[in-house]
């Protein structure tokens, strides 16, 4: 079975000093893309800890950088591309919503990242795929009151 012919999406060339983090993210994403869905979800949920929610501009920049350094991610491997873009966002201290889903007629599976409620740099409209796995950013934690209140202590009288 051969792959259908396709045109390469437009790619930019990154300067050498800006290729290090995207190449690292792509190399981390390669073994993660081979994990079963249960372990992939747990791994991505662990990676997102401590990250702020990412914006659409940050997620788009990460995806563009990943596509610029990896022809494999640019063409046919949406799972590795979306994982690499999420990992690259995490390197920057943010986390987009990572999703994997399907459509039924005709059947197709796809993985993508979202930010601000929209798919990032995907040619499909919102709702085209039904999400099955979602790893969203953690909700921001409430700031602790400082100093923490002390319990009232009963005074002992001698």
C-alpha cells in the first residue's frame, strides 16, 4: 500500500541556534508516539504539571518550529507532530490542549493541539474530528493565603 501523493506544506528555515529545542522536542516525541494511549495520556499529564495554559500564538509558533525541523512531522505523522509541539510549548513553560480523535465517514484518526478553543494550523474546521483523548492544561491554582491561619490554642492557666 502506498501513501497518496501530497504537496509539502510551506516550511520556514530556522537559524541553527533556534533548531536545538524543536529537534529535542521531536526526538522526545518519537518514542512517546509509540506508547499505548493509556501510557501516552499519563506521560503527557505528567509533562503538563506546572505549566500555564498556552496561547494560540505560542502553540502556532511551536508547531511551525517542529514542522520546520522535521520533514517526517511535516507530512504524515500528526501524532508525533502534535506531541512534539506540546513538548516544545512545555519547554517554554506553557501547555496547549493536546487532543487525539477520529472521524467516522470515512474513518480517519488525527492528533492535534488546541489553544484558545481553536485547532492550531490545521486544515480542518473545528468539530471535524471527535476528540477521544484530551490532555488540557491544569486549572490555575489558587494562591495560598500567607501567613496561613493558626489554630486557636487553648491557654493553660497554672
